[in-house]
């Protein structure tokens, strides 16, 4: 999966615009979650900001009479676009978590370490914690058994025999 970021609310709306402030307020929990890189949290935040709360925000946004229609529309489009981007990112993150689980299941420390480094998810994600525990356990077993292992094939076989 490709890692995607997010853009700021609306480049066309001044920071003091009521519409822009409303958009920033609505997206604040999403921004914090994206910064932490927590798939579990992102899923929860998206449930909140995409449902009833989104409809209420759009209704309020459309009633910001101090802002021109173009600016209100730009803010609405920007928020909607960022929510779609966040949903797409969540799908990418879920695929990455599936790949991490698969690397754990196959007991592949090289692939697992590579996936953890590439995605850099929050340390408190359960899948990340489990993967890090597995890597530590595999490294310990390897260190204890490395003098007896003759070649890399034996090392790989020993790691795959672990529970």
C-alpha cells in the first residue's frame, strides 16, 4: 500500500474566516489521529466525524453568512475531500496491519521489521505491540541458538519452528 498524507483545510479560506474555523474544528480530531498514526483511533474518529456530526457541520457551514458562498463551498469541499482521503488511508493502514499479521504468522522477522519500520504506526497499537514482542522473542531465541546454527537456512528453520 502507498502511504498517503493529508492537506490543510482550505488554502482559499483565510484563517479568521468563520467557515475555515468550522472546518478546522471539525477536522482537529482527525489531524491529531493522523499525526499519531493509529489505525484503531482513525477508524473510531472517522465514525464520529463522518456521521451526524459531519451533517451538522455542513449545515452550520452553509449558514456562515459572513463568508462568501465560494469560500463556504471551498471549505465544504475541502473537508469532504480530506475525509475521503482519510478513509482511503485507513484502508491502506488496515492492509498494512494485515501484512504485519501475515509476516508474524509466517515468522518472518525480516519482513516484519521492514513493515513496522515502513508504516511507523503508534507504539500502543495492539498489532504493533504483538509484532515487537515477537521480534524480541525471535531475536532472543536466535541469540541463544546462533552458535549451534551452521548456516542461514538452519537459522530460518529454527525461527519458523517457534510458536
